[in-house]
């Protein structure tokens, strides 16, 4: 989730509010929450972490991309899974 208008921390705070709201039901909230945590501390975009987690949940153990930040995030993510 790239935005030139909003700082990363504001995006994180807003998504966290939505995830914890009692009046909003979000499907796959656990995956979104995990992606949000990775996004908050990582190099890649929020959507990249969603793709990584979704693929991992479906058995993927590798991600190919031209996006250098996403590629590094995938390397770290999958590298940590093998430890």
C-alpha cells in the first residue's frame, strides 16, 4: 500500500483501528493483522506482505517478483520459516 499522502505509521494506525473495531467484521483478519505487523517493521508494501502470507497459507515456499523490496521481504520471510 504505497501512498505519497500518508506516512506509513498513519496507515498502520488506521488499519489497526479497523481491525479492532467491534462494529466491523473483516474476513481473514488474522492474516491481515500478521501482514500489518510485517509491513510495520519491513521494507515491502502492505500488499506484498498480504501476497506472501496468502501464498504461504496455500503452500508456496518462494515468491518471484521484480519488486526489489518485496523480493528482499520474501527472502527474509521464507528464510525465517526454514530456521
